[in-house]
């Protein structure tokens, strides 16, 4: 399993990776700092090594977001993969006193990463 995260959600991805390890599910967590520039040299071999299972999480729109960029880059490189992308599903203009409220609302949590990873294991 590869978990790709960007920005403030990297910590949640690391937490999910630790929890998955406790459940005997191996996960490589990669911080992807550039949404529109995929580091195929780093990500590609990890995706191939895990049988193509990828979870992405970002605090941006899912449509045309990091997950879409990663999927396109992997496909163009001929790397077979299955992916679950967690992010904002078409809602705009939201605010909160703390980002955590919006992360919870949109399912951008370690537990949701784990759920997505488990779905890909089926």
C-alpha cells in the first residue's frame, strides 16, 4: 500500500501508516509536496512494489487534484494501479475556526485513510 499526502495531512497519513502496520498491513507513506508535479522516480517503484494499491489524501478538490495527477502519471508510465482519493468533493467557499472541523466534515482523517486502504486490499 502506498499512501500519498500533501501539506498538513502528511501527519494523518503517517498515523494511518502506523495503525495499518499494527494490523499487519504494510504501507509506504510518501509526502508529495507538489500537487501538479508527480515524482515518478520515488512513487512509481513503491506503487509497483505494493501491487498497485494507492491512497491519496489532500485538502483540495479531488477533481483535477493530486490524486488525479498521480493516477494520470502512473497510467502514462504503464504502472497498473488501483486508487482511492480522499479530498474535497466539489464544495467551495467553506470556512471554520479551525481546519480540523473541515477535515472531519470531509473525511480527511487517519481512520478514513485506513478505510480506503482496507477497501483496496479486497
